[in-house]
């Protein structure tokens, strides 16, 4: 049985995290003591939903689960319906939380209070390469989350390839500060695991407002890597604040425009790398967005076009994995992206299948017929493009319907506007064309939003 | 939008509570392309979830507009972000207490 170490840090006093609130460094020794303490508190269940919002707590939870051979479950959202589905998927699941008011309907384990430095022997756990350490879920097209298991070796190898590509040096005392949560693939890989596997440090905070981002950056030592998304980077620049020195910026979740990439680079005087990947594959390509629109594949990873679909294979990807974007100019080393396949929508980095959203909408009691519509994204608009929906639901008003939808889907997918109409513009075969929906939402008098 | 009320004092920092609430509601409607009219957003209606239905991306957008209009920076520490954005009244009160413009 071959193994790989839990973290690449070398000595007990290597810094593995920074606590933003109190400015303290967390050493590897302290981290491992916190991990061991948490392992000793774990219930019997072999699946864990890690909802810790403090990134350090999240990382301790993840490490403890790995050491205890438990699988971390990472659904794309935590709506009541998704929690029910997670419970059906893994009946023994428990929830690790650092929020006193956590109301998730699962057995809960509260993240324990920090303990004093312990004097236990120092040993970095070795993890079986083939151990399934996490299962990440996509929304699926039928309304049921689809599981994507991640082995330890796959995560380690893809992140090491990423670190090499972006020139992140090992054991360089670098701190990774992230505006995105660690509970999805990008945040997991680029704000937590990359720190572990390069012997660098993560920052526990998830700064939200531009002023918080600046404060968090200034509270940790250089070199600093800012791990973010187009929405956060745009608002950070627009705020006209003095941004503390950053040495590198990562962005993912949605494509950056070349203009924004150039603005970010010149404002921060640091290179910006975009990361491309999916929940199914993890990261597979990067690009220096200010200079090229071509994505460079990580070494050993190939895209294979077959029957008008594109699959990823090689490197950390063991089976042909279908990609939900539209590709162009695929070569052995690079490719262009031409948007997403029609069924897949992406709002501020959150992906959902349109078919699945329609399925959910039509399963709401009182909805006779209904459809979501994703307007074309307007590149010139600074605001985020939102979904619209139209429904035939004479017994419901907007408040009731939205409240029920909220049980099933993340807020970012809630329709805006939501039109109540007498009949959907279906053709004689019952098909609803995108053009007819477009017309519907652009004619001012057809619908009314039930208030 | 037409405000017939004549105000003798035109400096924005002395805006009354109601005027500021109206102003902030208009900023939100404009910045988020909301379907509702500004005067339909009541002072104590929740802005999140079951009320106006804002989410964190909206909050970032509104925060940016508010920071420019009133010369303040919203911060997530010390104060409860959910509280500031819990209602138009709380957001307006927060702005009134921090504004420099």
C-alpha cells in the first residue's frame, strides 16, 4: 500500500495557517494536535458534511476526516432538500459546524474550542493513495445530486501540477487568502489543499467586502496569493481602495474578460492566473488571462472530442469524463472555451443544470407548468446576469413560490423576474423554444409578477 | 421619482431618515434591476430571502454603490453583515452613522 503524506510541511514549527482575527500563526504541530483532538471526538458515522465557515476549522475537519478514514461530502449547496438527499445518499452522515446557530437537519458535531499546545509525539499522517477522501456533488439533470468521488492521489497530483504551472514555490512562507468558500472544488483545491501540498499557509478568513479583503491581506505576511473570482475581483477594483501588496492572483468559477484581467494585473502589479476545471474533473487547465485566451492543459491531461462531446482524460483523471462546456481549437496542450453546453448555466460561478431547475420548478405543488430562462449574458453589463422564470400557477403568489423553491435551490438560482402567466408559449408539439421565452420576457405587458 | 417637497437644506448629510431610506431603496432597485418600485420596499421588510430575496452577490453590488455614494466602506467584522442588510431601515441607519458624503 503506497501512501502520501497529509501535508508537505517539514518541521513541527512550519506555519500551516494564519488566524486573521488574532494575527496568530498556526504551526504544523498545533494543526496536528487540533486534528487529533477532533478525531477523538468523531462519532461513528463514516461520512461528514463539513460546514465550517472558518477556513482553518474547515481544514482541521477535512484533515481529521481523512486521518479517521471518513469521507467528506461536498454538495454544491445546503438547502433543506439537498440535505435530505445527502442523508439518503449516506444515512450515517454527520455535520461538522462552527456555527452555534447551525440549523442543518443532521446530527451535529460542534467544532471544539482550541486547546493548549499538546506535547504528543509529532508525526505527519500518511494517507493511502487510493483512499476516497471526498465526494463532491453536481446538481445532476434529474434533480438528484450526482456524486464524484475524489481519491487522495488524484487530489495530490492535480494540485502539485497546478502549483508547478503557476510557479507557486514550496516552503516559501506564502499565505493564500481566499474570497471563496472551501466547500467546492475550486476553493478546496486552491485555498486549502494547495497550501497543504506546497508547505505554505492558508488564511482562515473569507473576506467579503472589498475593505475586508484589503484588511485580511495586510494582516498576513508576504508573499501573498489572492484566491478569488471575477465577481469579487471586479468589486475589489471598483472600490478604489489601496490594495496591499499581492504576489499572485488566482481566479476561477467563471471566465474573466481580458480587460478585467489586465486591470487587475496592472492595479495589483502581480500576475493573474485563471484556473479551469469542473466538479467532475477538478482543475485541468490554466491561462494567463491578460495575455491569452488560450487555456493550457496541465501536463498529461488531454481533451478528447467524440460524437460532438468533449471528454477529459489523463493525469489525475482515471476515466473519460464529459465536460459541460463548448470547446474549440483543441490541441494536445491547449484549447479555447466557447461557452457552456445549453443545459448548463453558471451564475457567479455556481453551476446548475437547466433541466434540473425546470424539473424542480414543475414539481412544486400548485405549479401547473413552468420554465426557467437564462438571458444572454451581456458582457458590457457590470452586474451579474440572473435567471428568469415563467409559471402557470394560479393558486400561488410569488412569495409562496419563491419560498418553496428556496428549499430546493441555492438563492443565486432564484428567478428574477418570476412571471405568472396563463399559458407557456409552447409550440404545437409542446416544445418551448428559447426564442419564444426570449420574446416573453421582452414583452412588457404579457406577464405580471404576482405580488 | 418626482419629489415635489421643497427642502431648504440641500446638504445630503442632513437628509431625514425617510429620505435616506427612499434614496437607498432607489439605489438598490437601479443597481440590481429589481422588479419592484423603490417605494414598494418597506423599511422593515427583510432584504434577504423571503423579503426582497437578495443574496450575497447582490449585497456586494449594493455595498459597492453605497460605498461610492456615501463615502464609506462596509466591513464584515465587528458588525453583523446579516444585520446591516436585514432591512432597508438597518442599512439606511448604518449608512447614516458611517457616511462621509
